[in-house]
């Protein structure tokens, strides 16, 4: 058996998330369907760096799986892409040691969130950018972002549905980049809680519109109360950009 590691990218628009779900179109389901075809009906489970929600995109999701097929590592990319639907693509494929695990070997992740600041909605951006046509105070947003860099209990910035008990995470960097009428929020950390990035972005936007002050962020963190932070922005503006090992 060989262990294969693949970096995959996908347009999450028409998916109900990464994880396999009965009678729903998912990333895991589509990839495993292709692997089953390649292995003549045998189920080959795949493991990912983490799950992404419905409509969330990825440019650098990482998966691994084990296979007995004698296919050169660089040919796996070609073989999979010839069978995968057009909204999933294998970017790279390589053979890795048997102790590599797409999830448990992760050292960090980087997410990007894309926001359109155009006054009018753009129908061609609707699935890939969050439309937010309101004036923003970028200096205040940048000040607020600095308070979120570090190691904290991020209970206030995760969904109430989060099941994990240890909610301490480290945000290594959080930057805001304005390019014309687009705003990109880039966040890198050791790991993220359920909806954490989307709640952080929602909170920063509330700072930008004057609903909150940057100095409120430490209090929100300390409260460990989801109700204290901003709203959860939509999934379609979020991209899993890179996974670090």
C-alpha cells in the first residue's frame, strides 16, 4: 500500500461542504466516488486537513489516502483530474510516508476572506465575494485585528455548535489588504474553531462601520461568550488558502 498526499482546489458553490453526507453533493463524496471507480468498486476513504462548510472554497485543501495501485506519484494528479467534476481539481500529488496524516500532521492553516465593496452587486462575483457596500474605517479595522493576534481562548469567536472543549488557538497573523473595491482578510494560525474565521471577519466589519470600537476586542475575547462578538459572515467569501506541515 502506498500513501498519497494531494493538494486539491475546489469551487464550493454547488457543494454542501467537504464531509460526506447521505444524498448530498460533497467534496469527499465526489473524490471517493472517483477513487472507487479507479479501484474497481473498492471503497478508498480519504482524509482531509479539516472540513469546510457549504459554499466555502479551497485553493489548498490537503487530503491523503492509501492505495495498492502501481501508479507513479505524479500520474495520480492526471488520473484523478480526468475523472473529477470540473469544480474540483488536484493541484499536486505525491507519495508520502505511512505516518503522514492530512489532519493530524497539520502545523498551521491560512484562510483568505474576500469582500466586494462595490456599491452595486456584481452577479459574476456573487458566489466568490461577500458583497458589503458600506463605508469602512480601515485604520480602526487594522487596529482591531492586532488585538486578535496571539494565543487566546476564542470561545467568543466560534459557533455555539462547536463541540471541542479546548478552544485555545493561536492566530499568527491577521492582515487586511484593500485592492480597489475589494477587501481581502488574510488570517494564519495553528488551527481554527468552527466558524472562527467568519465570525472574526464579521466582527472586524462591525468595527469598520462604527458599530464597535477596536478597544472592545480584548473584552470580547475575555467574555468567552459568542453573543459578544459580531455576526457570522457568509461562507461563499471564504477560501482555505494553504495548509502547513
